[in-house]
C-alpha cells in the first residue's frame, strides 16, 4: 500500500488549503459589512471630481494693449494629516505672506478627521516670490530635521504645508480707464464677479462656464480632460494713449480749478466709439477693496454714465439744431435782445443780466444768450421742441455697453410736472437733466451729418478663437445733414469770433460752452455751477467729439473760463495721437 | 492475442509522462505568453497614461505661464511706465505743429487690433488621447475583429 501522507502530498494539500483560504477570504471581504466602506475608500484613490474654472477673458484696448489679464498666484494650505508643528507653519506663513498669525495658527491646528477636515487654507493670492521663500524654508527645516533625527531633539517642521497655483485677475495699467473697466472681486475664488463697467456688463462672457470633470489618478483609466474654453476676451474702443492723456489733463484741471469732480469723454462721432472716458476719482482695480474709501456716500463709479446733471448752455446746440432743422430760424435770423423774455408768466434773463441788443443766431450762440434761445424755443413750439429732444435721445438711456447707466425722465407737456416756463428754461439746459454720455450721443449727430450713432465701448469680442467685430449702429437721424453742417459752421464761427480759449491753432473746431446753476431744495440759490464744454473737429470733417464737465469749480464758475481751455488741451493731444494734420496741410494733402 | 495487441500499441510509460509534461508546459507557456502580452500592454498603457497626466498638468502650467507673461509684458510696457521711460530718455510729448506729415501711398494708417481670425467654418479639434490608450484588451480585440470583418465584407461582394 502506498503511503498517503508522503511529503509531496502534504505540501500539495497545504498549498491547496492555503489557496482555498485565500479565495474564501476574498469572498468574505467582498461580501462583508465593511465591503462598501472599503469600496468608497478605494474610489477616493481612483480619481476625483474637479471643478475647472475657465481662465477669465482678457480686456484689450483698440490697439491690443492689455488692460485686464490674469497672473499666477498661489493658495497656501496644510494637509492636516501631516502637520507636525503648527506653530512653525503659522510663523513661516504669516511672516512671508503677511497673513494674521493667530488665524493661521488656528487653521493649522485643526485636528485631522478623515473625510471631514483634511485640508485647511492659510493664505491666498500668494506671489511666486513668496512661494520661493516658503519653499526654501521648508527645505531648510527638512534638512535640519534629518540632521537631528535620532538625537532626541524636536526640530521645527513645515511638514504638511502645501501650495497650489491658480490664476488671478490683474490690471497691468493700474488706475488707467478703471472707471470704464470696473473690477473683478478676485479674492472671492468661488463667488467672484465683475462690478461696474465692462467687467460687470460682460461678466458672463468674460467668466465663461465652469465645468466639473472627473480626473482619474489611475493611469489605466486616463481620459482626456475636457477642454474648458476660456472666457471671451474683449477688445474695447478705448485708445490707451488718448485715455492716459485725457486722464492727466482731467486730473490737472480738477486740481487747478478746485472742482469737486470732473469728466471728459472723447468719442468718434462717425462710429459712436468711445476713445476715452475719464472721470474722477480713479480706483486701482488691483486693490478694489479701497472702493468704499474712494466712493463714499453713493458717489458714482463713472459719472459719465451714472450721474445726471443740468447741463446748461451746451444744451443750446440741440435747441438751435431743432430750430434750424425746422427752418424756424436761419443763421442770419435777426433777434433784438432786450435782456429779458417772458414765457409762461416768468421772465428769462441772460447769464449776465444784460441786454445784448441786435443779434443774429450766430451771435446768440456766441454770447450764449438765454433770452434768444428761449425765444427760439417759443417760436419752435413745445411739440416740435420736445419731439426733437426725444429724437436726440434726451430722457432715455443711450444703451452704452457699460454697467450702471442712469437717465432722468424728460418732463413733457401734459405730464403734470411740466409748466410752460419749462420750454424757456429747457432751451438753455436748465430744468432738464442728462448724463454726459447722453450729451455726447446727441451732439454726435451734429458732427456726423445728422446721423446719431450708438455710443459703445466694445469693439470686438474673441470667443472660441474667433474675433467678432461689433459694427457701428445708427440710433436715429434727428436732423438733416444740412442742419448739422450749418450749425457746425455757426459754432466754428462763434468760437473764432469770441477768440475762445477752446481754440487750437491750425485746427477748426466747433463747440459750445455751458455754465449751469445747480438746483438746491430752495431753487437755484447756490453760487456753485456745473461748467461744461462740448466740441468737435475738424469742423469740415469731424473725427472726434469731446465733452468736458467740471463739477463745482472754485476758481471761476464759467464754462468759458474753466472748461473751454480743457477742451483745447485735449484736442491738442488728440490731433497728435490721431495723426490729424492741421487744416491747411490736410486740405493740401487731400487735393493731391 | 489481445494482450499482445495492447502491448504492441501501448506507449511506453515514459512517453505518456512526457506527453503530459509537454501538454502542461504548452499550457504554461500559453498562459505565460498571454500574461506577458497583457502585462506589457498594461505597463505601456500605464506609462502613456501617466505621461498624458503629466502633459495635461504641463499644459495647464504653460497656459498659466502664457497669461503670466502677457500680464508681465503689459506691466512693463504700460502707459505710465513707457511715459516715464520716454521722459527719462529726454523725450517730450509732441505738440501740434511739431509733426511732419508725409504721404505714403497705399498706407491707410494704423489699423485697430486683430487678435484672432474672423468667424469662419467651425473647426472640431480631434481628441488628443487616442481610443487605443483607453480601451480594454477585450475592446481592442473585439473592435479589431469587427474591423477585419468589415474589411472582409468590403472586399467580398
């Protein structure tokens, strides 16, 4: 009889039993009560769901200069499981990044609880240089720790300290055009959004659509991470050089005249493109948290679109345009200024209270005679006058593509709040409120053959690698080309004849000053004024329109004294930056 | 007679053993070959998968670097910086009348920025990771057979 329990058989049986036990154990684990927990744990290591925020679109000026972009910064945090020395971590992070020590220490000392508290953020928006410092400290402590290991000494440690890069909004031009651009609250990583200007108006386009994707850690499960397209980039109509010059001129003017604020808009009347829009104060959008200090008590972020005011005599260009267009008057229509004009039971007087005697319409505009313009409006009649004002867009938003535009309703006959005297006062820009951008759009018709263009700030949008240009839009044609040419010639002549400080040697410009009393609760009792100037040029082929508004100037209350020179300063820079030759040379070149 | 016949055709015991050993070794070699191929493909797939992960991370880093560099460039060429540099070099802003105008035929002046091509027919980017890197051995075999059958179908009427 053969021996059953040979060594070979014994080994065979042993391996069989072990194998069976292994298989049984595999089955037991698969079906045990903790199997589901094991599976969940395994899932954590297979991959992770990651929310990918697209890169926020950039903003460029019309020549491609970057006005708003993105830069890499780091989030610094701790993997709580590996933290050994919270004190050292807090000291290092607070000294390098400037974060609050106590808060950092509290975050680094949070006990590790698997699945609940595994990571704590210590600081954000940390620069690459600061990360280099932290990295060097970490290496230094690691080498010290290695040297002291086994010698019974506790070495300081930055174990558990980690950082990860991400993009942050950045405005390389600082305060330049900040009133147009707005700002993005980049400190709020999850809920950041654009405020004011382009950043708010086009927030959805700029931010793109975040996507949640599953990113496997297992290389065998690798799959292409869906490409999250960046937010659309915007090319503005703003010209960086013009904007910079205009801001410098404005800041100087506000300072020199003691004005409480100032606004200048430069547009291309042929297209409605805004070439520059400057207003005070300027915010550095890189430090948007200073907003409350710079703009207290509901101060408008961009007065050019967000503050209505009584424009005063610059409004006369619209009254005269309506009268010329309806043939109510011509430039040579005579008018005898007796110093007052009765309308609706009230008497209208001139700015100086004087009687200017025999005038024609050019003289009326040149001397800015309220009495004359009130008479013109009365000849026109309220129906036609207000029809024209509405056609010029007064009383309505212009629809400019910037967040925060406001308007003031135009009081019309039959409203209940309208009185016959309003026809007289409205004719010279009192009792009616507009924003500077409304005046720019309306006056643009005079500089563009009667066609009124929609003011806009977006020149093109880049999405999915394609550039979509925005075509100019005609809002309306409130007056004829003939009327526009006639009034431009009148205003050109009036500036020359009065030797206005708005003139620029070698260039013909048309324009009108404005000085408006500021209403108070008790009427026009304040001596403070709004000084304005609206002008365009070259008169025979306008390529720019400039609107200047100085609020409450102290050195002089008159627009002709404080605002007209600012217009001249702006135009002197414009003709250089826009390559506009002097009139005689331009005509000579055109004839060749 | 019967025993003789059996004896005549019966293989020698050592030959039977050899056949069993041969069969066993054949099975072992087959299994080892399949395992080897599977291991090889898995290893290569894993390596390439890891490379893809690294390249995706690199791609993200490059995109951040591009954004960084654009912003840095914009900072060092900002209007304020350029004006300061020009002033330090002795330049002053040009005034009207200082300029010299020259007629340049066929020059239409400075044109606004074109930073991307205009809209055109839509382009669909092909997937960066080929399916062969993500499909299983079964998928690969099944699709290979299906493709071969399809090819055969095309050849035969």
